[in-house]
């Protein structure tokens, strides 16, 4: 499958409840052909130091306070700020997962939710 034919398949409108366009398209890469590329310019820092450098870290206390005070809290931030990865950790560290309770993080897009789950 060329990238051009894949793009034409993906441009089709997808009606909810029907098969999504592109799910039956063969991918160019075969098993074992894909490469994992990781770019972390801060890899020489400890995990704790990396977490502190994320933009969301400066709002940690305010987020925990808002979650204690209000029933619903919506957090909006730039991509890569640490919303999805750090807030569940903050809640766990604050004891919200004690007693077999769960922390659930929703995503506005299916692709984002699938990426986080992987």
C-alpha cells in the first residue's frame, strides 16, 4: 500500500457504527520491520528531576486542592505538559488509589487514548 492510497482511504467519512476506513488496509511494514525511536534530551537526569521539569509540576498543589474541593475538574494544557502522565501519579501519591480505588484519565480523541494505553 502506498502512502497515497492509504491517505485516500483515510479521507473517507467514517459513520459511527460502521467499519472505520483504513482498518482493512495492509500496512507497508511487516512484523519486525518497525523501529522504535526514543528521543529524550533529558535522559541524563533522574526520573524525579524530569518530572519536576514538566510544566504541570508547578500546578501540582493547585490541582490536588481543586480535586479535593470540587466534584468535577477539567484540566487544559499544552501537549507534552504532563497532564495525562503526571496527574494520575499525583493522585496515586496523594492516596487516591488506596482501598482498591481507581484513577481514570479520559482523552478527547481515540488515538490519544490508545497511545496512552499502550
